[in-house]
């Protein structure tokens, strides 16, 4: 298969590009700048440039003529403002307009967001109505609706993955788990306001394997959740990190004592549909994933 991947050197993109390459597919990988993060191989062709400059990408895309497109690029994160959300939506629509009119693409895989549900409590099912309350989720949902119409017209498969909280080596340093590792590793107490809040965390390699598996999978168009299927509290993550780094429990207990003891967030993805259609399971649980993350940055600390 010929696979075009946008955002190929982003946190999730690097892992997906690697998994797709390992399966032997031919790849056209797009990234904003040449930052030497792309691995050069005979089966990966790189395009360095802004998706807003579509004219530069058009001849490359036409020559490559992808069978499958994996769209991950979303500039500006963690800027979720109206202006950057609008830019990303316009760039994405323009890109797909060209792909659908000028290539033989037959399948599109897109990274959506669990935030599209707009939930703070309970299970999130693909059949649930969306609750759009931010410009970011408006842009994501608008792209999904647009592509549903365009792909249905052309009989192209569209798989929209609503991804939950991805973690692992390479994620932003100001994200929750890297912040906890840094603080607890320095024997400091992290400042957590709501330690009992829970989210659905999924290891980045599980996300990558699911996207790679979906390339050849004969599954219908639609929304697919991509999470672990259960929620974990910040406090419980603190305990895992502290046990791995220090073998103690005292810092986590202080985090709990210092924070508010009400649970305002506790939601997770229903994984039944994804597991059934893609034979997908999260074979890296949170404890194992955090262990691998710590080993990647502090190999001498972990027992």
C-alpha cells in the first residue's frame, strides 16, 4: 500500500510512521519543518512544508498517488484558540479536496479527539451525540462531518479515531505524566488541584498499532474510540510513578492531602466496537507504560 501520513514527526506521528513502515508499506511522510526527526529509508519519502502551502505539495501527492491517507497534523497544539482551530480546519479541508479529486485514495484515517464528546463523567460510546463547546472540538467535528459527505459521495472509507489521553516517550514535557515524573523524581510534591479526577490513558504504541492495523482492515466507515477502556485517577498515577522511581508512597499521599477530594472528571472510552472491528487490545497497561516511559528518560533509575 502507498500511505500518505501528515504530522509524521509529531508525538503520535513518529510511532505511527514507524509501525506503518515496519509493515512494509510505502510512505509519503509530511511534516512542518526539517528538524532531522524523520528517519530516511528507501520506503519513506519526506515532504517538509506547511500544509497551507498546498501548491508545493500537490505535485508530490499526485506523483505518489496514495491508497491510504493518515491525517494527524494539527498545528499549534496546545493552542486551541479560534484562530488556530480555523486555520487547521481550512488547511485540512483544502488538503482533502485535492486528495479526493486528484488521487486514487480509497481510505482515510483521521485522529479525532475524545473531547468531541464533551463529557466529564461516564462512558463515551461512538453512538453518543457530540457536545461541541470549544473551537478545537468545533474544528475537529466540522472536518469529520465534511469528510463523511465527501467520502460517501466517492465511496471512500473514512475511519475517524477519537483518541483519549495518549502518553509515552516523546510527549510534551508539560503533560501530566512527564510533570509527575519530573517532580517525584526530584523528591518534590507535584501541585495537583484535583488528584481524584480520572481520565482514560492509552500508551502511544497501542495507538500506533491500531492505526497501522486499520490500513488493511476491512471495516466500515465511522467513528472508533481509541483508549484503554477505563479511567485512572491522577492520584493512582502518582502512586505508580512514585513506586517506580522511589519505592515509596509518601509523596502521593501528600498530593492527595493537598488537593480537593471531589471528583469532577471521570470519563472513559467504550472500546467494544474498536476491539471487535480491529481485533485491538491495549497490551501495554498503565503500569507497564509508565515503566517504559521512565526507562526511556532515566534508564538507571528503574529497578
